[in-house]
C-alpha cells in the first residue's frame, strides 16, 4: 500500500517550505517530512 | 528417472523440467533484485520496463484474489497458536512486536494483528507548529514540488502519472495561460469570498503557483510526497497536520501489487488502483491525501466515515466509473483533524 500527499506550501523566503527527508529513507509516523 | 525398480523414487521428465525451469526463473529474479538493489545504493535511477508478467497481471481477477486473501487472514486462530503465527509474520516482514499495544494472544486473526495499534508513546509526533509530519510508517519513494504543467509525479524514470487523475479531476482548475497571474488572483479572491462552494480549493496545475491576494502573504507552491508501506509496517494512517477534511473520494479500481518491481513494470499503477482520497484545507491552503490499496491490502477503512466500504465485488468496468464522492463540509468547515490523529487504516483483503 502507498500514501500520496499533495499540499500547498509557501515558496517565497523567508517562510519557504523545505523537505527534510531523503529518497529511499525509512520514516515513521509523526516524524517531520518538511518545515 | 524414466524407470523405477522396487522402492526407488520416480519423477516424470516433464516434472523435473518444470522444477528446474521454476528454479532457474527464481534464481534469475533474485539476481535481478540484487542488481537493482546495488544500483539503487549507487544512486542510479530505475527505468520503466513493461514486461509480459505485468500484462499477465492485468488479466488476473486481483480484486477477487484480494477478498479471498482477506477471508483467509480473517480466520480465527486458537489462542495457543497466535503468538507463533504473529512471531513468524514479524520475522518474515521485520515488524517490531514490542510496539504492539496488546499481548499477541489477543489478536484473533492475522487480519486483526495486521491492523494493530501501537503502545502509547511509540510514535511521538513532532510538535513544531511549522512542520508537516509523516502520516504513516514507510519508505519515501518520491517527493518534490509540482512544477510542470499538468502536475505529473514520476512513477519511475521515464514514466509519470497525473495528479488530477490520482486525486480526481474536479479538484483542479486547468488553466491554459501559465503566466496569467491576474486571472489566478481573481480566481483565488472570488473563491476566498465564497467558502461554501468547492471552488476555493481549486489550484492551477498549468502553473501550480498561487499568490495570495494579500500582499503580505507569500507565494504558494504545490508539493507532493509518496510513501510506500511494506507488509511488516504499521498500517494506520494519521493526520499530517492540523486540517479540515472537506471531501472524500473513493475510486473503485484495480488492485495491482505496489511493490518496487510493480512500479517499474505496470503503467499508471497509482491511478488505476483502488484508492480513497481525502481533500481539505490546512493553514497554508490545499491539502490532499490518497491512500492506495494493493492486492494483499485491498481495503481502506476510514475512521471519520466508518460506513465506507472499499474493495466490494462489482460487475462494471471499474476504471471507467467516476469516483464516488462525499462532501463533509455542508457548513464550510468539514471535519477538524489534529496533527497525529488517526484517520484511516489499510486492511488485509
């Protein structure tokens, strides 16, 4: 099974959205995807 | 062995040939998988290659197989047998049994065990108010910003699928003029004024950047993240942010497997499979989450709508049917979910 998230987020500084994950990385529920 | 004397074991030549052939195929597959794993570790992207097996999968009654699997895994085990079965499952699929909320004897079937809850505190939710958290345990397959016209997500190198098709085309307002900022602003302005209509969450995918009409508000982009859950993973879905869920869409589709090999060989895997899409609004705008089923995990249970049934037997041509929708926002607010709240679960079969 797979989950796909699609969302709007700011792209202009200083509040631009950044992912804090890597491709292929294991992640657990509750850990940050991006800020 | 074409002849036998006394008690000697006899195998017809055709059987031997079949066993040897199956063994060779299995060895070849293990070799290929190792090669792919090695390439991935070196950072080499896998390319899309449709194969005979993928075409054959399309002919199989995967939904019926899935429901039969659900029936089998729903069979109740005697209490003494339960720990052995679940420990074997955990060993095979690398699950952590220490995290299970209940003693193993209390899960009546494999299906029940599969969708287990976790002990309090097993998954601390990042409390930073500016962060978006993972809704599931899994592996990050893809993530990024939707920049290209049409909103495409790469399934694998050389093949992409469309986000409007994945979520349902009515979510998005297609625009032809990519740089028509004024038109976008007007659309956003009018939609903000009329929150009771669906139009407010329409986002242009021809150029998926929306500037808020208020000058102080930043430019917004559309982002995506694809997370794959292995059979041994915790299979409940939680809320990634504080948001209002306004709409649910159920696409009754196929149930292809979703493993790494399938993503390389089956086209449009994610837009053809059975899925439930939730759409709503968070503090930064649009938010959607698609939970996509697979052969072994075919049904999706929504805790905010317990009456929803997925992976039902159907006679019609599935992928031609429009999705079934339910709007949760008659008063414009929808269902309020907090970050980390349980939203749904993937069930076996």
